[in-house]
């Protein structure tokens, strides 16, 4: 069975009340519930995690890579600062998609640069909570192609 680890970085635990004009009113638990429903339809085994600590995200990326699972990463502000997350994805050989609720390119210039995007299969941003579903739908055929290539 295809496995996908959805890893959420700092401040995403505040969704629902955090700057709703930018991030919408869905909580992270709401997002997890709708993603689990879609994962069920797609036959994907889903792990869903959040941490405010960069090192937790590094460890979880390594775990996913070792397990051969795909990674959907909303690294929050670490997207724009973290060489460690970039190195974790590259080092673990993880198949990853970067995602964001907001359209980071339509916001402050410091959000326009991502350390993570160059080591990801692609980036999805700007669709609110739907960014998660779109990212899941995007990564599944990539994981299928990879496991087909290995078989
Ligand atoms: C975010 C965008 C980041 O720039 C920001 O720091 C976040 C959330 C998003 O999902 O839109 O924390 O990753």
C-alpha cells in the first residue's frame, strides 16, 4: 500500500484562529479529516503530524524516506529558512511535495524563496485547505510510478 506522511511545521497548530484572512477558518484537525477521507478513496495509508520544532521535522522526513513513503511538507516559515529540511529530503531520498495554504508568491518577498522546492517533485500553494488534497492527488501517481519502476 502506498504511504504518505503529511508533515506540518511551526504555527500550523494554530490554524482556525491564526490570521484567518490569510489561512482560512479550517483547523488542522479539519484538514486532516478531509485528507483522510480522500486518502481512503485513493487507497493511501496516511500519517499526519505537526511540530513547531525543526528537528522533529528533520527526523520525520528521514523516517518517511527510510520507509519509502511520500512526503507532503508544509514547512511553514522553515520553508524560507531551513537548509536542514532541504538536506533531510535530499539525504533521505524522499519523494516530497512542498505545499502551502496561501499563495506565498503573492505575499512578502521573504516568502518568495524556498530552500525546499529544489529538492521536491513540485510545489502547490494558494488553494487554502484544498492545497493538501491537491498535493495528495499529485503525489500518488508519482509514488505508483516509482513502486512500479522498482517491481
Ligand atoms: C505557509 C506559508 C509560510 O510562508 C508561513 O510562514 C506559514 C504558512 C502556508 O501554508 O501558507 O506558516 O506555509
